[in-house]
C-alpha cells in the first residue's frame, strides 16, 4: 500500500520479487500521477499486479480497509495457489527471503499466522461512536482533528453504538501476515458485507477490522505480527529505524521492519546485515 516515495516503492517491488514474492500494489488513487513512471516500468511483469480500480485513501478512514480488501482480491485472482499474504506499506522492509520465513514457520509451527490482537478498552470509542469526519483528507490537520475530538466527546453523553459488542472489539497493528486459507475464511464469514457497513463511521478501522474478524474464527491468537516497529507514546506515526536497529530486529525473530528509510534499506541489503544484493 503506497501513496508517496515512488523511488522507494520501485526499489522495494524489485527487492520483493528477488526474495521470492509476488507483489500486489495499491496506489492511493489521488496519488496515481506521482507513480506514473513506476507503473510504466513495472507493468507487464508476471510477478507484479497493480490494483486496477484503487480507492482514495484517507488516514484513519475505512478507505484503508477498502484498499486492503482490493489488494487481497487482486492477489487471490492473480495467484490462487499463493500460501501467505503479507500486508506491507511502501516503507516496510523484509529482513529475509520468503523461503527463509517459511522454513522458520514450518520448523516452529507454534504460530502460522502473524497478526497483533489485543483488547484495549480505552480505544473502544473508535468503534462505538459515530465518527463523521472519518473520510476527510484533512484528518491529520490540527483544526480538523480538534473538531473531530469535540464531536466525539459530545457523543460520550449518549448511549454508545450497538454495532459490535464491546467484548468483541480487538485492535492491533495494521500490518500482518496471514495464511491464504485464513484470509479466505475471514472473507467467507457470515454477514461479511454487513460487517463492513458497520465500520463506515469507524476511526482507525485498519487497526480493528481484521483483528475482530480473526477473533471470530475461534483460532488461538498469535503472539506477534513478526514486525519490528518503534511507535513513540503519543505519536501519530512510527519512528524511522536505523541500520543497527533493523539488524537487531532480524536477530530477535522479526520478519519485517517498519518504517525504514530507503538509504537504510539499501545499506542493509547491500551486505551490511542483508543476505542478497540490492536490485
């Protein structure tokens, strides 16, 4: 899922293919002109598919989930026999080849999916309030955010929405790795379309949607999503990682790092901790 930094996105796509992956790219619709050169360069490669009808993506809006679902649909259509789907941003980076990831998974077998799931009641308001500014491109603006918070707080005087029971509200990082068989089970859950409609007014739906659906499958929760990330308390986005941090992340069992500047990613894969040359 990308919306900026086409040079880094191009480098990452090439790396992912070298490491043994097939790649589906969803480009935020409003940013398509920025990626025209990359699309021209990558189109026609059998390992790379661009989502044909991308959506306009707004931070904290349900559009992020819509983009993910479109990417999943494109992946399952292009490569029905694929075993895993790894959700990544343009600033995520794999720390090893996908063959090595699978060897680690098969050798351990204590967990076959990697998704962060937790009950954090302090964030239940994202689900059980009507967040009427959920799809605004100004979501991260100071005044818009202030207005959002005031409307949210006014609603706290009234009965919460009854769209999802509170004991079923889970949350976690947007980025995950799931077996395709599990993804298909999620998409086949009863009343899936109705569930999507219940998220229409949800804040940060991307941090709840798949967590709640995974929990409904009745599978034991994974311990980790195998992603190294440093999200400072109170910050709106994770901190950029340096080379030493991502080298350490690999040694501590992580499959991916987020988020990694291009020059740091290139240094890693050029030989300082990486396993193959950069492309």
